[in-house]
């Protein structure tokens, strides 16, 4: 589920167990990050697989997508059969285990020429992802025609709009996404049932449907979670929060499938909210959608699905099934479509004009999974499967009945973007109940420029952003020559994102700063701020006019370089790629010196430098010309013991740090500190719960060791272990978003002007040994997001944080070098531009620990 509107259901989410197969050494790591209150806010469970480092590095990338335009249907694929797994969590519920899906799909492909299966990628743990297409057989020529129409709708929408016969020739695409949360199982079973019914039906109405539509089923979007009985994938990520980041292979596979199929309607099948929750949502509404088109179709389909679900005849008394609910109609707030991190809030940017989360009603996951009798669980799972299947049936009926209109509205979405029309204000009453509280709009700039040359903070970060935009099917161009825009000159090679493009909504939702929506709603469902322009490390500038000679870009230009000048080389560590390159050099044993936030590489390591420059796109400079004589401390590989959340462990591994997960239990079992340079603490380590032996071993490490902490758990550890003199002040734990910061010092210096907070903290009462590395902007930190004072009148709002210390460092009297973060620099692997700040903290704390006490 996303989040329940009822406390009773929400409470169940607080206890997501670590799957046995994935648990780290700690048998009971904390289920959610340490935000205390709120159900599934930043819900990345702790626990990573062994070999997380290797896995993150070689992230099991998707196979090339098989959705070829040059093949007809059916496209039979004999799916490899996964080994039978008696521990698959689906089995207890009487549902199809992951290993049972491939045999069923293989058999269906043999029985019916309406069913095609393609493997569109692999999960984090290496399981195949199945995309099933159900449609009437198509010759290769017919399939090519469909592909041409799809491309015309996207790329020449004005002409498509004029083509009166287009809708009659085009099969409307419907996308059913199932089981994105692994322990919300039944969407998969409903999908399999629906596929089988459509494949084998002799009803002429079904033949008629399949002549005019293609139904795509992502049968299980999260097979790792399905097997393990958990919400997250094998890396511990909530895939239904990953769409703006695409850190996980499953999210990248879904993204590509949505781009390639361009559905007019999409369902994302979840559980469990009783009665069945069917979107559209409450305010705030995302401001970058063509919301007039979206709400009209989404509400209409929502009503159809509601009628179908209620029409099943399940009752509260007899079955424990409440009537369905539609948040847009039935709730004031708390279930919004503001951040584009969820499947149905991402797909509309690719032309989906009716998109829905559907939450089936009866709880079968924790704690019911372990507490209820098997018969009761199976009864509930059967009801849930019926409900999900009814929603799917209603949705394809809706598409069948509204074929021309849905295709026309998809064309209109792209047409407005390509024409560069201003955002529309949705008329009140466009659907019953659409009031002033539902109106959200944005202003599109003419274009965004990602400058080349001296105006670019990081060419490496710029290249990553360009590649990310392209992977999202956003058009990016490169200037052939210098041009003027917004009163300044941009050099040739600068990237341009012209917002006169079909997917301008997606471009803008990623690149705009966002908005402070604190005044408009009292509660948000998940994050309220994000911005690739402000958080991914590259300089991005909106401009209001554009006259440039440009060429299309298929991939960012290479950015790696090593100067010809002989002598030592310097590498700034301002970006995640630079961290990764440096860690590669350290792993090879290159003798690196850490000098004021730069890594100095000796001349004899030039060939190794060339290799990592090429591999990671990082630029070395001559060390001597910048600083003259190089002074600094020798830097060795920084080995991190981390009591951290899954997203942080993933990110630290991705940066190339050797990471060992630890926890209270691991330390109490007798942890060997000899291979640890820095302890990272943000989750799952409680100093007070350490046994005497563990405390003594920790104290021995702290006498001259490094410590980096994040969040309340980290700050509490600092206090309990008697490290830095600082008082932690907790802001409203619901506050989150993009904040302006002022940075300096050994680890803050070089940071972007913005950071990200979730449950923000700051530090007061600083001892003389403490340096402020980063502070919240004195004139009001929040740029985009939601951050109010606490509702109980105890403060904690954004104004209270003005000018306060967000990140501090210092060395305690024992020689421990410590950095405390009150921000969230590795949140869900999203804010790429902030990762290097954590890395600098690790390098500094490792290289300063135990040395003579100086101001960092
Ligand atoms: Zn869910």
C-alpha cells in the first residue's frame, strides 16, 4: 500500500520484518528508518544482502528490452524455469509462487495465440521480470503500423490530432502493474487469472476487445519481495518511491516498459486498505500534469472500478469487506499525487490519462501473515484476488468504451507540450467536487540550460543528469555554437532542454525547483520536494528565451580527462563519480594524499588515473599548478562499519567504500574492529543496549577512530558515546524537502547550495571543538517541500531552523574525528549531488582521527 487512511491499517506497516534471506548479521534490524512517528514515510528497511558492494557495483542490469517493433504477435518466449522454492512467501496464502509463474505463462503461450511473454529485465536478486501482452494476433506489418502510430502520437501530436482515422486503426494500450510491493501479492494472481480468461475466452466481446486494445501485464514488478514476503526489493528499496531516481533495475524496467507501451490507462495494484481504495487522489495535485484531462478520465474510470468492486457482493458483515473509497471524493487530504515517485504519478508524463493506485481490502501481510490461521489468510487472499480482477476488468471495459476519447486525450497531452502552451488552470467543477483546493499550476520556463565550461559546477554531474533525462525519454540537445539566453552567454557544447517537447511535464517536474506547499495542506503522504537541478550536483538554469543552433543528443559527451603536464594529479571530490574513482585508486593501493578536499595522486599512478578518468568520466588537473607544494595526510581505503538504513548502505557501496553492516546485536556478539576505519551510524545502533564487552571494544575503537552519523539515531549515539559537545534539536519529523544551505569547512566546502532534509535536525550548544560545516540558510531554508511547525504547538518548523547548524564536525579529546549530519544526503539514493559530502566526511574523519588535535 501507499499509506492507509486509517490508523489501524497504518500501524501494521511499522513492523516490516527483515527477510531471512536478506538479513544482515543483525537478526532484528529496525524495520523502518528512525523517524519514530508516521507509518511508511521513508520506509527503506534495513538489511542488505551479503556482497552488497559487489552487487551495487555490478547492479544486475536489465537484459536488452525485447519489445521490438519489428515483430508481430504473438511473441512466444519459452521462459526459463526458476528452481522450485518451498520457502516462497506466496505459498502460505495459496497464491502463485514466483517459480510457478513461468510454467503457467509457458503453458498459456502454447494454448493461445493471444498471449506473448517477454523478459524485460532482472530484479536486484536476479529474477526475470515478465511482461505479458494480450491482444489478437498481429502480422509484423500490423505491429509496425501500431509502432508508427504510437510514435506519431508522441512525436507529431498535432498531425496525430488532425488524423480522424487514427484512433480506429490504433489499439489502445492498457498497462497493469502488479505486486510492486512484494508483500501485496494478489495483483499478480489477478493478472494471471485475467490473462488466462482473455486468452481462452470464446466470447465475441473479448475478441472485439483484443482487436482494439493491447493489454500489458507486468506480472510481478517485484519478484524479490514476492518471494521474501516483504515490501522492498532485494536491495531493500521501495520500488514505488524510485521513479524519479531509478536506482533499482526493477524501476528501470518499468520505466522502459511504460515508455515503450505508452499506455492510455494504468493500474498499479496494491494492498491493503479496507474498503478498497481507488485513486484519483486528494490534494495537493502534481502541477506538471495536464490535470484537466487526467482528472476527467481518472475519476470516470475510478467510478467504474468502484462499481465493479462493490458489485462483487462482498459485505462488511459476511466477508469483512467495506465498500470501496475514492480519496479524491471521500477524503480531504493525506493521499496526494504531488511527487512523481509512484507508478501512477509517473506514467502520466508518458501519456497515461487514467492512472490509479488500487488498494485491495483484506490484510494478509504483517502482522496478519504470521498471526492469522492459514484458512483465514487464504480466504482473504481469494477475496483480494477477486477485487483486483474486478478492477482490471472494469478498467479494460472503460478503455473499450472510451477508446477514441482516451487516445485523443493522450495526443492532447503531447500536443500541448510540443506547442509550448502555458499550463492550464483546471476549471472548477470539471468533475464533481473539483474545487479551489484542487487547483495547482506551474509556470514552464522556455528551456533549461545545462551549461558547458566554467559556468558548470560539475561536468561529470551534468553528464549524469543528461543521461538520466534521456533515459526518461526527455529530449536533450547540445548547442553547436555559443548562444545568448537570459542575459548571459553559454558556450558551445552546453546542453539545452527545450520545454517545447511532448514530455515537457516530465522534464519540468525533474528540473524545476519545486514549491513550498506547507501553507496549503496540513499533511503529506510522502516526500514533498525533490529537484534534480538542485540536488544532483549539476548547474541547471531556466531561461525564458531560446535561440540556439542545437543538435539532438543520444548520450552525454565523455567528461573524463587527465592533463598532459607531468607531475602529480589532483582530483576534486565534489561528485559521486569522483568518489568512486578515488575509491578505485585506493583499492589498487595508489598512494593518495588528502589535501583540503582534494585527492592528490602521484605522477607514477598516471595510467591508473587515466583508467578511472575514462571509466567514471572524472577530470584530473595538475596538482602543482593549483596549490604549489602539496601538503596533506596520506589517505588509505576507508573501511566503513555502518549501522545504516538500506538506501544508505546501497549508496555507500555504490560509492566504492568497503562496507560492513553492523548493529547493536552485531557489536554485542563481539565485533572485530581491526578492519574498520570509520563507524557510520544512522539506524539500528543503540549505545545504551551495548553489553560491557561491546562497549569496551567500541571505546577502544573511538580512541582514535572516525565516526560519521546521520539523523536522530546518529545524534543520540554521539551524545551517549560522549563524542562532540552538541545539543540535537529535532524539527517537525514530518518536515521534508529541498533546503538552502551555507557550507564551509573540511567536509562542507565544495557542497552544492542546496541539501535535502527529512525529519530535519540541527545542532546547538556547540563546544569549542566543534566546527559548523553546513548551516540552514538564515533567510529561510525551505525551497520546496512541506515543513510546518509541529501541530502540538512545540515548534520545529522551518523558521526555527534559520541559520542553525545542519552538519558539524570536530575531534573529541580521545582523538575521535566525528561528523554529524542533520540533513539526509543519501536519501533513497536520490540526491546524487550530496553523496560526495558524505564521502568527504568519511575521508576527513578517517585521515584526521588520532592525529594531533587541530581545527578541521
Ligand atoms: Zn503498496
